C-alpha cells in the first residue's frame, strides 16, 4: 500500500519519519527560536531536504547504528 507524504501529500514509498520544526526568525526584540512539533509525520525525501525538521528517535524504528536515513517503517 502506498503512503503519501504528510507535508505535501504526494504519494511516495520512501517516506521518512520526522518531527516538523517551526523556525521563528530573529527579530529586534526576540532571538531566533525553534519549535518542534510533538507528533511525528511521514515526509518524502524532497520535503526532508527542503524543510526544517528533527529526526524521530524511536527505538522501535531506528536501526542498530541509529543513523540510517532509510528506515523500514511498518
Ligand atoms: Zn513531501
């Protein structure tokens, strides 16, 4: 079954589990900040390369080395 990217809704079979990050740019009265969204989303490779995000560190998903870019998501 094909899944779609949670960000752009384009179907893709190479989706990556990430947490979206909202970046607030620096202003004259506040410094730049990032807000990480709690619930993980599945993004396509294109979105991952274009938008700020955090890798999801889920022990049930990540491989032994923990650094693989392509997990088996079940
Ligand atoms: Zn996408």
